[in-house]
C-alpha cells in the first residue's frame, strides 16, 4: 500500500468507525466483565452450588476471562487511545504479554470443552458420575489442559524480540519482532492455522457434538418419562426430581454458554482465514472496511469473555437463586446488626437513666453537734 492509499485509507468513514469502536466499547466491556466475573466467582463459591463439579470449571473460566480482558482487550484500547503498544516496552514484556494473551484465550475455550464433556458424561452415564466426575479429577483435567496449552504456546517466549537492522548505514530497531526469517514464516503461514484450530476449530467441533449429545439424551429422557405408566413415582420434591432439576439447570446454562461462544468466536475465525486473500485484493476503501471488520470481530470475541455472568443469571435457575439468596442474606445480616446496635444503645441509655435517677433521689444527711 503506497502513501496515497494510506491517506485515503485513514480518511474513510469505515476506518473512523473502527477507531470509534476501539475507543468506546473496550472500557465498557472491561468494567462489565470485571464486575460480572468477580460476582460469578463469589456465587459459584457458595456452599449450595460449589458442590457441583461444574462450579470448579466455571470459577477457573471466570479467572481466565479476566486475564483475557486485562491483557488482550486493555492493550488494544491503550494502543488506540494513547498510541502506546505495551508490547513495545521491552523484549521481556513483549514475550510475556503475547504468551499470556494466546494462552488465556485458548484456556477459556478448552475449559468449555472440559465442562461440556463432564456434562455429557453426567447425562449419559449418571450412575457412574459419582466416581468418574469428582473435583479431584476436575483439577487434574484443568492442570492437564493448562500444561498442554502452555507447551503449545511456549514458542512465543522464544520467537519474539527487539530486532536491530541496518539500512543505508542507519540503525533501526523493530520492536517485538520475529527472532528470524524462519520464525517469521512460521508465524505468518503455519501458526495462524494451528492457533485457529486450538482456539476455535477443536472447541467448535467438541462443543457442537457435546451439545447435540446432551440435547438428544434430554429429549429421550423426557419422552421416556411421558411413556411411564405411573408418572407419579417421582413425587414433587423427591430426591430424584431435585437431581433432575439440578442437572437440567446446569445443562441449559452450559448449552447457552457454548452457543454464545460459537456465535462470538466464529466471526473472528472466518476473518483470520480470509484475511490473507482479502488483503491482497483490496485497495483504498477496502482497507478501511477490513479495518472496521477487524474491530467488530474483536469486540465480539471479547464480548464472550464479558457476559458469562449475565448468561448464568438468564439461563441458570440454581445460579440465579443463589445470587438472590446471597443478597437476601446480606440484607438480613445488615438488619440484624442494625437491630443489635439499636438494642445495645437502648440498654446503655436505660442504665444511664437509672444512674441519673439514683443520684437525684438520694437525701443529704446533715451532722449536728451534741
């Protein structure tokens, strides 16, 4: 792209729209995401809901989403608003920041795979769930996933550095550049497909298959219940009915999470696949449109890391009930504390009044000489 194309590119309204989106939406998403993920962790740690193995996965997912927002999205916003790229502050920061962004994005995706597989097992093999789906095994799964993704992304810690180059006797430094031409070729051609598979391809297939298996099993179970001759076997409030209710609530919530994930991450996957082809064929205004689309698909991707709390509230009856109980309990504790404080004040006032009454009713004794 020559200089005239660049001037036209930055003057198009599509480019300005993209810049506007980068300036306005990231702070909103960061504030909402921070509040929502922290509240999710608090609610998921409550006694009644942390019994579920699924809560372990969702707590770690909330922590991973916070890392995504504060490393990936915050960097983009700072770069657009203040024209400062965090990755250009030093070689160490460049390596570490790039590594954390890629790892946390992949980790969030694979946590959804793990919790989906756990839910599929619970739905299809409920009698084996107590021994197969435990918190200890959930922890092992999370550690294994983290180790795998750390290993896959570890090349980032090697392949980036501040590289000096000499052109016509002038020394220039390219910040956060590739360590060699070979690595540049790997990063440009091979790595996008590997990362795309890790971030969206494999999760897409696993989540889609898992959701279908859960949906089919729940549908068959409902039909089987309707065909029962004595449907009153499960009386309202029975343990079996409560178990089915909890399972249904978590399944619906998980289905919603997976659906939103697919809707939010598919656009950026399509963009990354088609970018190399589109960029070679575009001129002038086409670059501005492509830049605006880059802002849109990124905002959609980070939206997935922002609204999980809202999805829990909308689709999870157990989560919603625990959230309400948490505030109800806090209000009750506040009222109780206020009443205790008033009672103590009244008690102290009564004691003080009794002392004053005693002083005023005492008769003075006068001693006279004999």
